[in-house]
C-alpha cells in the first residue's frame, strides 16, 4: 500500500511497525517540525462499514487523552 518515505497528508512515513488485514501502523514524522507520531492507515478496500465505525469511535476516544509526553 505505502512504502517508507511516502508522504501521507502532513506526515512522512518512516517505518512500518505492524500490519493487519484492514490497517497498517507506521512510525511517521510530521512534516516541518519532525514531531514523531504513530499513524494508522486504513485499507478502505478491505474494511467493512461496521469495522470502520468501530475504528473511528476508537480514534475519537484516543484523541481525548491528555498526556504530558
């Protein structure tokens, strides 16, 4: 799907950390600032509607975490 060095949105993919049937987890860096992030990419061709809804709900919950790091 993607390879190291690819630009996705405002992130540059650095290293594939893991892959499942419908998602891939990448270590990435924000363009410009170089801030490291974990980026989950969804394969829209393989994911079902209910799986995508569950994924989005999970991401919404994660966005509420306030962590000092």
